[in-house]
């Protein structure tokens, strides 16, 4: 295992501070510093960036980010048991690590970050998707962040990067691919974690586009797509009948057959439909 700093191995850290992973917090700790450094490198050159990390736990990825040269890391950690371990990292990297004890769903990190900003995190499984949707749907675009490098359950990663016609294709893929370039950049087996989860994991890297791929009003697109995929087995003329009284005409005008189902429609036509509904 790589020695990236003068701090103890992570297994010693969690034993010293009594940080047993808690299922209700979605915790699965990644203790191999080779892997945490590899994840940090997927975020690119960090030397001129502030990094937001959610759910650092005992600080494996935090150490990787700092060792890779991050200008500054803001770590949001809900579990107060992890704070002493994170304080030891902060002492090793003076003035480069700030830690907020709280729920990432309730905290606005922008008050504590200076652009350029990148987000890099091994997200807790129980809030990962909700945080991603928030980051993909800010009030204005381009967003405050340049890129996201995030770990998910592999099933979620495949939903994010899915293509039309596949069973995994849905709202998450559309939201991600509308405004970012996204791809799976690492796969991790269960045995890489302590305790091992029951599923494989994957790291997805998102690069924010300067503008969405196709014009559409974000709120309308999100509403139309969510409505369609909530009843994905139905034909679109049925699943979207509540969106507009003349939905069949709007589907046809967008190049969509009313008898198609949601997963058959590509991003460009979803955006066309959003424009037609908005009009």
C-alpha cells in the first residue's frame, strides 16, 4: 500500500478512533490509499482548485486529494466520530483542509469555497443520487463547479451513463448527459471496502459543458422526463396525457411516435418535446 503522507494507515486510524462503519449513514470505508489516490487523480490537476468532498469518513480520499496537490479541501462529515481523524489530517496539511460537521443535504458549501471548484467524493450510498441531481440542476448554468468525480453503486453509475433503448436509460441519464460529458472511469469490487457492500461500485467523472447540448427549459424537461419514466411501461401518449391535452400532437411535432415508450427516446427529442410542451 502506498505511503502518501506521514499519517498512520487507515486501518489503524479507524481502530484508534473507534470508527466502525454505520449502515444507517451509508458508510463503507475505502482504506487502500492506492485507490483513494487513483480516485483523486481522476479529478485532474487539483493544484489551482478548491475541492468539495462529502462524507470523508476517516479521510482516505481526503488524504489522496491533499497529497495530489489540492489547493484546499472542504469536507462535510455528518458522523462526529470521524472529526478527530480529520483533525489529524488538517494538522498534517496546514491551512488546506476545512471540515464541517453536518448533513450535506442541509449545508450550502459555496460560502466556504473559492472558484475554480471541483467536487470529488465517495458519496454515502443513501444520499448519493439526491446530491447528484442537485448538482446537475442548479438555478443557472454553467454551474459553480467545473467537474464532479463521484463514486456510486455500479448500478447507479450505469444508469447515469446509459444510452437510449437500454433498461437503465432514464431521468438520471438525461439530466447528466444534457449538461455534462460523463463516463465511468473506475470500477471497484466489494472487497475494496470495509465492510464490503453487497454491490460493486464505480467512479463517474462529469465535466460541465458550457451550455446544454440542446435547448430546453430545465424545469419543463425534468418534469416531462420524470412523468414519462414514472410509468415507463406505458406508451408516451398515455404516460404523458396529463402534461398537455394535445400531447399526441406535441409528441409528433417533436419527432416522437405517440406509441413509443420513454426509454426509446434520445436526448435531442426529449429536449424538443420539452420545448413543445413549454410553448
